[in-house]
């Protein structure tokens, strides 16, 4: 369970995410007008690996302001999104009303979610930049697993932890951070990942890193059965300055090089009783 220091750090992070919602919702990166016009915001990776969702219940953990959640709704899923930023939840609810999509959004710290949500779902989904905000990976896995129906599955698409050891400000791959980090890192920076045009005052946040083995083991120990673990040489944003855009929401290394994994995706099912 979380100690008070973890909760204090998470509250610092939550305040950052409260501030960033309006910036992200107005950014070209998220292109909210395009979504309202009918576009789907899911990458072909998760659409292909999650598969058919029509008529299925889907819980989206750490959903930000709901574009991916609502994209699953457009594909026929019965969706519930959860985020700890109140501004994100309110924006998601507003978008659902504007797009006339049936979706439920809950305001909750992930670790406190069992206090207000007791259902189980066919699919529990999360993606892209979620693990670094979690101080306890084993409790995260236990909670995620508890929401998967027997016969259902958990799915994550996430940035590869090995890619985080490299400096994201240089023009080549250069080692900077330890892979076997044991303590959270404090950051202080201005702006946000959506682009230089999206201004945000200097902010503080805390981030945790987990090795790929830690993530997989936590999910297995939580009662899920690994169905696949895929590693990918592309990512969904320009993580390093030298990456090139190679498709819609896809960046890769120049000239088709594949020196390191940039993302991973994982599916783990819950056995039938």
C-alpha cells in the first residue's frame, strides 16, 4: 500500500495533470476538433492487438481526458474511464456529451479506485506513459487484475523502459539514466510533450521507472496469464530529436534502423474459474 510520501508525490503529479489538460485539449497533437468530427484516436497497434470490442465492457485506467476511451466507445465498447485529475474527467465527460457517446468517467486515484468501483470488465486497458506515474507497480497490477472478468484480459501498450536510459536531448543514442533505478526521479521543466507551441509554466513532477521484468512479473503474480509480450522499434511521439515520422502517430529511427526497442505491448488473460 502507498505510504504518505508516495501520496504526497502523487499529489504533486496530479496538480501537474490538472494544469496540463487544457493545454493538451487545445493542442495540435491531440487534435480534438478532428476527433469531434469523427476521427478515431487509437493507434493501429492497440486496435489490432486488442481486437473486436463491440458489445464488450472496457475499463480504461489513467485515461487522461478520454480521447482513447471514447475511441473505444466509437468501436462499440461499453466504456468506463478513470483518471485522478478532476479537470481531465470533466473534459472527458464534456467530449462524450458533445460527441453523443455513451461513456462513464470516474475521478479517482488508481490506488483508491476499489473504494468506488467494484465491477469486473471484459477488457482492462491502459496505454502510453502510464507506468512512470505509479509508485507501487505490484499494487497497480493487483488492482488491474481484480477488474478483469474470468475469461477477460488486461492489455497495455507502453514506452519501453530500456529506451528511458538514453538522453532525449542529444542527436544520437547516448546513455544517461540507469536501467536499474530504485528511487523516483524529481523533474522540473517547462512545456509538455505535445509540442513547443503548447506553453506550460515550469512544473515539478516525480516519476518512477520499472524494468520490463518487474511489470510482467507483477501481472503474473496478480493472477493473470501472459498471452503475448511484443517489443516494437517505433513509438507514438518524437521521443528523441533524431526520430523520423514514419506514419500516422508513428516515429522511428532514420533509414529504417532498429537499434533498440521503443515500445512494448502486452496482453494477459484471467483464466476461467
